[in-house]
């Protein structure tokens, strides 16, 4: 449910707007002065701001400017003035729309729905999905660096996660211990490659049903390891 804040000093108008918006399944709060409206919109998570221009303490222009410095939610300005200069100023400060009193509540609701739908599309298109690997009950969220085994999250150290992710990203390919050591620890293979064996053992304890008969990370004797799909 989208949450909307109305900042309007005429309480009867604000309550009428709230009634119509709530009939359309929006959650609505009201503030009747500029100072409390500004504080509330900045401190809480709202999906849209309906903002009257002529307010006590802080006017709508200043509120719009301050909100735009911190948030990207749609802002619909409301005014009794029909002057184009106010519209131009409002748009210049970052308002998304401008509606002049008197207006029909149904028009307000239509504009609110249109702006929220547009905002959802823009935000959805700009937020990339997490990079995830899923193999036979194992889910590796590379973006969030989290691992789930049959829906249960397992705790991994940094190197355990990096090693598992590297192997799962190259399924059915055999890697020598020296290669894995070089890739994950970013060192030449003259280092102590026994650490690879230790980390494979720890990973198996977290993802394998039976570590004596691994179903995911296979040991290729005399060579190294392979993640099987």
C-alpha cells in the first residue's frame, strides 16, 4: 500500500483529499503547517507528497526544495493561484505536477495514481536485480554475498564465499589447487596451497548432505576440484 503525506493548512480540504485517496487504498497522513510537514516527510518513508504552496511557517516552495535535496518521491503541488510563474518556479524546484484549486477529488486521485505508477516503473527499471546462482538447492546471492542451502541461510567467511562462488560460476570445470589459491587469495601459487583444502572442507560441511560423498564439490584426485551440476 502506497503511503502519501498531505501538507495542507485548510483541514477540510486535506480531509476531503484523504477520504478519496483512502477509498483508492492509499495510506494517508496529514500535516497542516510547513514546519511539521517538512519534518515528517524527511523523517518517514512516504511514496508521494501532496504539497500546498501557501503554508504557515515554511511555504511549499521551500519544502519542495528541501525534500528534493534528500528524496526522489513524486511531489504534487497544490495552489489557489493560477499564475504560470508559480508553476514554473515549482517545476524548477523539482515538483512533478501542479494542480490548481478548486479541483475535483477524482482528478487528484487520477494524478496520484499516474505519478506513482510512473515512479514505480522508473525505479524498477533502474534497480538491477541481484546476481544469483542457483544449482540444485543451493542459492548464491553474489550481490548480497549470502548463501542458502535448501532455503536455509548458511554463514560463510569471505574466502569461503569467494571460493564457492568461483567454483559454482564455472561448473563442471576442474581447477588445480594452485589455480584456486591464485584466484581466490590473489597470490602466486608458491604460497601454502593447503589452505584451499581446508576451505573446501569447511564449505562441504555447510552445503553437502554427506561430506564423505560430496554431491557438489568433487575431488578430482591428483588434480584438484570441480563443482558438479
